């Protein structure tokens, strides 16, 4: 199915999904949010082939979710750090993880822990104006103004 017509259309979900890329991209961002920055750290954590990791890091950098920074000149070595745009995606990723844990876990799964309290958190998406969880609202998609 060709989804290219949605890429620059009015749907922000389609735009976001297009820029995210694929599962590898989200897992790389998950690891970046956990403090991993270096190629070998991502590769070891994910078990991803080097050529695929190289392509996904390049795409995430081109999209503005990660920034490539040189940390060693000889030999040349770069690290990849979250940009403000990438960091802004983390709550979406955490909500996706919580949803996956609720509906698709067959046993023990990892969870997010508040570093200050040591307690597992339960992400929830709310309407910032009212504080109401989105799942409790009757929502519709509105065309652009």
C-alpha cells in the first residue's frame, strides 16, 4: 500500500509515523532516552546489524530527532544524542510501552521507574487544558482551520 500521499498531508499522525520510520528507530530512541549515545552501545543493546543501525541513525539525524556529535578525532568517533524534538517524542514512546505492557505482555515485562522514588510509573496522556485523560473524552478529527 502506498502511503506517500499522507506524508505531507494534513494528518499529523501520518506525518509523525513517516518521520519515525520503523520499529528500529523507536528502539534507538528508547535507548537514547535511557542514556545510550554511542554506536556500539546501540548495537549491543539492540542486536541490530551495523548496516541497518547506520541507516537508522542517519535517518533519525536527518529528521532532527538525534544530533550527531564528534567525541573523538583519532580515530573519528561520533555519538548520537537526543535533540529537543527527539526528547519531545519520549512521552509518546513511554505511553506506547505502557499500552504494549497492558495488552500484549505474556508475563514479566520491563517498566519505567521514577529514579527519585524507585516506583514504577504509569504513563497516561491527558488534555493539558482540563487534565482529563484522552481515553475518557469523545474525540473527533477536525480539518485544518
